[in-house]
């Protein structure tokens, strides 16, 4: 029986704050299952758009998400969400149509409720896969999904710097618009969770941010 500690790491923050790069680096360093919950909402949005359902059609969206069959596919150290047995292509979930709709879809309480248990279930997926823990990134991980996680972080950066990063990546997000929508929604708004460690990544490179977050993680894991 494996008696080593199992750790949940929650990383929240807005678009281009450094969540994904940091989470992937921590996953590799500590053998944690990496879960990008933003990709879950993007995948659901892509499926809704495929079915011709508008991002603000709350009644139809609620009916559709209730019937979705969600499962997990692990590739390397990352968990991806399958919807009705299909992995939605990354190019589709990162495209302009989904970028413009995902914050509206993610703001709906019915959508967040439909994904709540699935997201929390990734802990069991990580344990079954032999990982030393779970590093989950999103916008409500430390506040709603795993509010008792031993390591909770909130990454933020100057809006101009985040816009520069996203443009450098070739992204098409309207960051200011998404921030406003995500921060003002009634269901699990984007905000630094009480008790989480806030990290300003504006003037720090990836290696510096990873080193900062690694210290408490290593302490919890005893490595």
C-alpha cells in the first residue's frame, strides 16, 4: 500500500496569467496529474455550438449538459475530458468561436453544477493513476472545487502584459472582456480565494514562478 502523501494543488487566475505553463511544469517536477478545467468548459461550449445552441440560450444549454456523458482520458501527465466518448480537438476548443462563447456558457449555474462532481472526481483519477497528487488550474478551484486544498494559489498579471503574452502565443482571446464576464458572474466568480497565495507574474518568468510555488509543494510532499 502506497503511504506517501497525496497532494492537491489549486491554481486560479485569469487568461494568460501563467496558470497553464506553471501547472504543467509543476506536474512534471512532482509527478502530479495536470487538469486544465478551462478546457472542460471549452469542450462543452464546442459541443453546444456544434449543435447550434447559442451561448446565451440558458434553457437549451441546461437540457443539453444534463445529458452529456463525461469521462477522462490521460495522456502523459495530463487529463482530458471526453464528451460522449469523444475528445474535442484542441484546435476547435481554442478557436475564435469558442473563445467568444465560453465565458457566457461557463457563467451559467447549470453548467457549473453539471461539471462540479466531474472536476472533483479527478482526484480519484489521479490516485488510481499512481500520481503523487493533482494540480488543477481554473477560475474557481481554490474557492469551489477544492477549497480545502493544502496548496492554493492565485496568479495575476498586468492586463497589458497578459494581452502581450496571449498575442505572442497566437491566441485570439478578448482578455479584458473575458475578465469582466468571469469576475462578475454570480456562479463561482473569478477572484482570489480567501487564504490562497496571490502571485503577481507580471515581472517574473516561468522558472521564477515555478520555483516560488514549488517550495510549499515540496514541503507538503516531503521531498
